[in-house]
C-alpha cells in the first residue's frame, strides 16, 4: 500500500480552489424536476464541507499508507507484529469514518438524509448499531439517485462495501476491546480498496458540483460568494473537531 495508489496529489480536492469546477454535460438527473431557486445554503454548505473533508481524507490516507508500511516491518519501529496490526486497524477505522462523512455530505447536496433505523425494503438486515452505515451504502444503490453511477456500481461499490466490512470487523480494536481472530492484513487488498474509493469520490464530486452550479446559475447566484456566506457564521474548520452529527446515531 503506497501513497501513489490514492492519486491524491493530483486529485481535485488536493487544492480545490486551484481546480476549475466541472462544466461538462449535465449529469443524469432525468428523474428529478428542474432544480428550484435555492432557499437555503444547504447544498452549497454540504459541498464546501465535502471539499474540506476530502482534504482531511488526503491527509489521513498518507498516514494510513505509512502505517501500513510499519505493519510490514514492525520491528524497525520497536513494535510487535500484533501491536502494529492493531494500531493499523484503529487507523483504518478512523479513515472509514472520514470516508463515510464525505459520502453523507455528498448525499446531502441532493437532499438525501440517512435514517439510523433498519430499512424495511431490503432482505439484508444489518446487526443492531450498524443500520446507519448500512443505509448510507443502500442510498447509493438506488439506481435513480444521481450518485449511483459514481459510488453505487462496479468496483467502487465493492470497495466501499469491503471498507465498511473491515470497519465493522476491526471496530472492537478501535474501541480497545479484545479482537476476534482475523486474517492477517496482507490477505486484504487495501491498496485497491483505497484507490477505488478515492476514484469514486472524485467522480461523485464532479456530479455534485455540477448540480450545485446548475441550481445557482438558475437562481443567478455566484457559487464562491454563496460558499463564503455559508461558512461565515462559523469557524470554517471548527466543525471538523466537533462530534459528527451522525455519531449520535451510531452505537459503535
């Protein structure tokens, strides 16, 4: 697992203001009515926070890559193999929290909220305490959702599902509890998982940014001015160190 796998140095969120917003063809939103004039800064605020979150993901991904290297040669840092793997699993658990946060923010751009209760329209019933995480990915499985193609299909869908599975499997380690017997880290293609997730987020960002731009152009509102107003009332980065809104829905 190396930093090159993430493609982060050249990604749109490495320096979001240095990259032009996508202006290509309109994303497939034929199932939706034309966007109304924005009544609030909700979608703009969510998009801004997504950009900030992806900057954090970029930082954490580099840390995750370095941590994985330490698991391959733990004695070089005076760690046992067991302690190195435990620490990496905690790091991965934290990394998935940021990935999930980014997805929830993207869903928020389109007005999609996630319920912490188990869904009744699926035969797959997640364990108690896991319904929220399950429902996040289920929302992306909706073929009519604008983010479905970017995050709910193919390799990206599989990578997100695998990342959530590992998050669930390793959460006891993150909570300081005794872990069950798990296969060694080398049995998982973690490099592939991270690379595919990052690719999906970048593609989804293009869809969400174009959606916001379309709303603002229809309303005759400047995007950068609206984003500035959306964060004017709070410290632009303070929210990152506050408890995540959806953590209250998660018993962990």
